[in-house]
C-alpha cells in the first residue's frame, strides 16, 4: 500500500486506513457541485474530530494512485477513490512538548476590504 500512497512509510504502521470512494452514480466530476466529494470531506472531518477527542491521530492521505489502490483492494473502477485517512495512536516521543506549527501569519493573509 505504501507505493500506492506516495511512498509515505508511516502508512505501514497505521492500524486502520479508511478508504473513501464515490458510488459512481448521481455525480459527475467537474460539475460546479461535486456533492459526493463534499460529503466525503465532511464525513472525514467529523471522523477526524471524533478520533482526536478519543486520543487518536489521523492523517488525510491525498497523494495516492487511485488505480493502484483499487487494484490492491478489489474496488470496482466505477468507484473513484476520493481520499484515504490513516487512523491510529500517534507516535509522539514526548507528549508534553507541543508539536511545531507554522505561525498564523504564514497561513493567513489579512487584508481589509474597502467598499
């Protein structure tokens, strides 16, 4: 599975991988409202929040080869894979040390809109 997910080695250690697919009906990629993709993103967001509240860690895996993942798992070609979420207990050597984060100014652009 590591090769199919951008050579991300930690994937081998994740006890759970949540593979999300579309059912291939009712939606077409490229339309203004790709409802299935939005629904999956919302569901994974809620799953991530619930996991965190239970002391679990998650990692959204978007760098994947959908065809290879489908072949490995026997998923039909009419079911596009949207994302994979790794789920498990985080491996943190010192849980009392905060993890490094980017400064807010690196993530947000503050501009006042004028009318």
